[in-house]
C-alpha cells in the first residue's frame, strides 16, 4: 500500500510556486492553448490546468523530443564526435494515467537490453507528478483499456477529491521532493476513500468504449490481416502521419546530419518519423517495402495491437484518443477500428507475424555513437562497386559472425548499413563492399586510404556457423548478396574450419559480367577441388568478355552434382535481391531441401541497427535485431518478408 | 587549397524576397562567403561575372527573352538551384495563367502600343523546370533560411539535400498546434510539402501551399476530408490558385 498525503489546494499552488522559484528544475505543467492543452514550462502555478482533458501531444516530447541532437561532430578534424546529453533536471506536473502507462511502455523499448542513453538520461533527470483525470476527453477510451487509473510509474500522484488534493507517494524521489518543497499531512481514511469514489465516478463518464478486451486485440487482428477494411479505410488516408505524431506509444524516429554554414562542424539529429509516411521503409536503392497505403495503415494497427503485444506483452494503445482527434478523415481511432473488427472472427494463434528469438546484445557503450575506424585499402571493382578494408582504431577485432552488418558513418553525410564481407578474424581489420546508390555510398567511394569513418556494430543476428557443422552447404547468391555471402564462404573454406563441413556448392548469379563482385575469390573457389562453384550472368553483350553461363541463377541448379550429397543433411544459404528468393527456394525444395534447412538474409531500412527507430520492421520483427539472417521456415510466415 | 565554388544569384519575375532571405543571413553571410565565392548577386552587389559553377535562380519565367536568358544561365552553370516558389512551382505568377496572355496584356496595358516590344511579349508563366533542368529545389514563399543552408552545405559536401516529401501536418503536429481545421479554417497543409517547419499554422494562419502539392487534389482521401468539413472540390481548386494554379492534378513531381 502506497503512502498517501493530503494537501490543501492553496498549499499545492505554493508547492508548485516554490518549485519554480527554486530554479533547480525546469518545472513543466499542463497549460491551456486556445481550447486545447499543452505541456510547457510553468512561470507560475496559476497557469497549471489540472482540469485538462488531454494534451495535443503527449509528454513523450520530454524523453524523445521532436528534434533531438544526439551528437556534435567536427568536419575539420579526422574524427571528432561528442554525444550531447540533456542534463536538465525536470519536474512534469499533470501526467494522466494513460500517459504514465505509455511511458512505461516506451521504457520497455528504450531501456531494454540495448539501452538508449539519451532517453535514459532524460528519464533519470525527470520527476513525474501524475494526476488523476478530472475531465474525460471526448475521444478517449482509456476506461476500456484500463489505463484511466495507474498504480505505479509515477513519483507522485495528485488526485482532486473536492476541496483538497491527495498526493500518493510513488517513489522515494517523489517523497523527498514533496518534503523539501511542500507542506502535507497524512491523508485521512475519509480522504483515501474519496480517491476511489472520484475515480469510479469518472470511469463511468467515458462515452467511447471498445467492445473487444485488449487481451483479445491480437486475436482479432491476426484473424483479419487480409480483411477488406484495411483498404477501405486506407483509401481515405491522407498519409500525413498525424496519428503517429500525437501518439504516446509511437516512438519511431529518423536521423539526419546537419552541417553549419561554416562547414566546420555539424550535428546528428533525430526527429519523429511516422510509419504512415511512404518514405519510412525506403532503402538506398529506392525500394519501398511498404509501398501501399493499405499496408502502412494496417501496419500501424498491427504494431499496436499485435506486434508489440507479442514482443513485450502489452497492447501499445492507451486509449488517449489523440489520434482520433488529429485524423482529418477520421480513420485513425483504434477504438472505432477494433469495434469494426468485432463483427469479424478471431483466432487463438496470435504469434504468426512474429519470431520469438533471443537476440544478442551486440553493441556496447553508447549505442548510437560510432567508434572511429580508418580506411586502409580501397579497390574500385567496377563503375559502381568499391571494396574497402577498414581498421578499427581501438585495435580490437570487430568480433562479428558471418551475416552481421555494421553501420558506417560519414559525418556530415549520414550513416548507412553494410554487410561485412570478410570472415571473422583476430585482427581489427574487416571488409565491406560499397555500391554507389545514395549519399553515404557516393561519399565513401570518393574517400582515400587514411580517411576516417565511424563504425557501429557488429549488429544484428548472423549465421550460427556451429549449427551448420557436419552438414553439406549450398550457397546461392545473386547480385550484391555475394557481399555478406563471401564472409560465410571464406569462413567455411578456411583451412581451420573446412573439415567441419561436408560438401560445399557455390551458386552465384550477377546481372552482367562486370557486376560480378569478388572475382578473385570466385576464381579461387573454382580452383579448390573439394567444392563446386558455378557462376552465371543474366545478360552479356557481345562486347563483354565472358565465357561462362548466361541465364538467371536458377539455371545453375541442374548443374549441382546431386550424387555428392544427401539433401536431408544439407543447409542452403540464400542471399540476393527480393525477387530472387521465391524462385531459388522453389529450386531448393525440388532438390529435397526442407524449409527449416534454408537460411536467408533480408534487406530493409536498418537505420538505428538496435531495434528502436522502427524502419526495418517486417511485420512484428526487426530486421536489424532478429535478422538480417533468418531461418526460412520461420520467416516465411511473415507476409511482409517476401512480398 | 581547393577553389571555392563560384555562385551567381539571378532573378526573374518575383518580389526578390527569397534573395532577401539570403542577404538576411546576417553574420552567417560571412560563413557563406567563406565556403563559396559569390560572383553575381544583383540585390546585394554591383559586380557581375558569367564565370560560375552554381546558379541560384529566383522567379518565374514569363517571356521568350526570359527563357533565352535562363537557357544561357543553365549553359554556364554546372548546378542550377531553383529558389523560392516562383522558381520551383511558378507560384503566385501562375495566377495569370487563368487567362490567355493577350487577354492579360489587354487588361493591364489597355490600348497602349506595346506591339513588337519584346519586353512586353509574354508567354504563359512557367516554373524554372518547365524551361531548363533543375538540380535542386529550395521551396517556399519565402524560402526557409535553414533549408537554404542545408541545400548549400549539401552541395558543398557532395550530397543530395534531404527535402521532405511528406505533408506539412508532420511538422505542424511536432509544433503542438491546434489543427487549423479544428479552428474552422481551411488549410492546405495535408497536401503540401513540409520543410517550412509549419510556419504559417504555427503562427495561426492556414497553409497556402507555397511549397507545392504532394498529393493530387482530387483523390478519395481529399474528398473525404472536404466532405467532413463541408468544403467542395471547387473550394480546394480556388485555394490552390494562389500558389499552385494548374498543378492541382500534378501530385509530387520531383
């Protein structure tokens, strides 16, 4: 049982004014803005409006600001990066229960095994003074979501019980604040009884009610993935992402580098992004993975009602009703949507769009801040492709598994993910291949040996090479899929490891002869007697020098020496462009290789690399965390994986 | 030391307000001239040179002589930047495209004898990219100075500037504004390109669409919103006239 104090309204006002006068904290409270309300710094307790219904945007702006500087960098020095933290102690007065619960949810994401240091710092520096709701917002359905009252997650909780306020002590931090700046007495039994009365009366005032219990949201959503309602509503969607901007449980962000006009220094900034925006899933090559408005519209509801419940065990909607107010065509309100779904069926099995998997914590230190590395070697392979050897300046080995990736920063330009193309080593050297497609790649290609870049990683889940021991291996790659594949192949053909694996077959298709990456490696593999290596090109002009096969990578399958291996004991690894998977996997199945023995590596927009920013999601999973390497048996259930 | 890129600023039919925004960089103008050599900028200097790498072009293109001049600029410049709504989308000057050029001439000059005078020979108004290829766009009426800086530093760094392709609503929500529709106003924010930091709605004035439309005005979703707020297609067409005349059906074009 939490300790409860009481305070006259006059004393509460002077408590707030004393806090403001102390100048120890940025004292934030709910203020009126026209007919609506916002969180803002208080100059006087007179501006505090605890009788508000709902604020325009939630208090998440104090933990994940609309625009947040993550680090400063110099363009004059080779590598000079400094993370920037907000050290401002802050008290936020007037946080409604549903927003407290929303904050606890973003804690689950931002303070998980890979803690976001910027968020953590802000969270530690903030004292939350919650308040029980006094006026129900017209669009709110918090009572249905059981988020209209809250038991913990606050430092203090203020309840208006008529003539006085009761203050429930949530934490030691809250208690000390109250003792230092306020005058209270123990609440009487009568007063404590009133708290419940106040809450019960208020709970009965909700006009908006969800017919489906939140425990059942995942079941209704899963059963209706293909329902026509997504498209019907999406036709009306303005794609403005107002719904995600005002949502207390939407925490996706984009990152940009901004450079001062003096070109001497710059900053890396993150800003709210929204999954309703088309460019949200766009990768460097221009591909958009959730191209249809319908897919984006559905994704938002599934993330709230199915994906996050699978991952964290909670429905990521707290019923504040802000999206319903913000949406111009009025299609964003989860209450309306779920009530519509109530007319359709539900399904018990709710985990279909998620992969439960233990992910390893790969990044140590401040997860968003790169460490420095030096470009050691640059080799231009073709007009578009350049090979880089990089060395970490801390002289530690990268320590990656084949299939993992790194985020490479060129400060001032930005950051982009690259598959590591070299096998694991004991040295601080590693290799990547860069194809000219966007800003970062173009800049990298113009750099010189000795230049510095930033590295984060290794990131993601790679291949578990141990689990492949004693098996035959078929490697099938298309285009730049060879980049991460080379890391795997050179690992298994290495003398140290070769004995552990049986027959090895390499199938590789490139668009044109000049687009074959790592030709020297390919030549080497061809020379090795204990493996079969077949290469093909889609197309070859008469002017091009090419004596090998012409045709898609699937044309190589008949050449595989089937007598050499038993398909039951064979692992196939497939990495290539999205269109390739379907056809190659069909060939593998024909050969008798089962789905659970097929592994794939998928490309998505991996921006943060640590499961926070939301861009790389394939249904419920993060490509940057659970992937990019997946077991086909598991990933094939996710409709967004191979669409 | 590497030679600084040479920049020339030109104006066509416009109010020169966007150029003024550059001149208004105040002390940062010193940073600007550290990274580029400004060789021509009529609004702020007397000197002129035709030897430049980057041409920044303000204004809409109204006459055949303007087209000739613009083509010449394009042929000198390695990079051409369209500056401000008049240049990027035609802007306010396109209002006159509602009428034929001779009707406009008659309305303005009456019976004055201007025949044969090339200064008075007008076409329909064009945006810069309707005459020559444009490499980069700095949208707005007027431009946003931060975006100008972003585009200039991006060009200097050799990167493609990141210009939003999403609607003003995104920035408006971040600014915690009460929606203009909620206040009973008709705002073009939902179909207008962001990047202005939602300056108009933030200052209590609905968006007029100066950064160009990113959605066709006649789509299912727009109809839905118009209906809900008791507006008609005619209303939106009329609203678009100010900056986007003839562009209601374009959607996003670059």
